[in-house]
C-alpha cells in the first residue's frame, strides 16, 4: 500500500498536496506534520501550505482549522 500511489499520471508536487489535504481532512496530526515536511522537500512553499489551511476551514470547521494551523505552523517553524 505504501508504494501503490507512486506510479501514475500525478507529479510528485500534486501528489504531495493531495496527501497533505487528506491528512488535514482526517485530522491526523502525525500525518499532517509528516506531509508538511514532505511537501516542503518537494518544493511546495510555506505560503501554499498555509493557503491549504484557509481552504480547509470551510470544510473542517473552526476548531479543526485552529488545530491544523497550530500543527502546521509549529512544523514550519521547526524547518527554519
């Protein structure tokens, strides 16, 4: 299962954004943090990652958005 998504038409950048979005929607803290790090390694900017939090807010609600914001900003701060 771990490698099942590696082959296919999606480029790495798109796949990383999707995986981060799934982790965010599922509110899986460890997966969110790991996918933020992997997204940065794939060349996705901090601004793009933070836009994902804003986009998720309407779907996941305010309490979840606050949690996502905290997890993601803490992870981004550690990458500096």
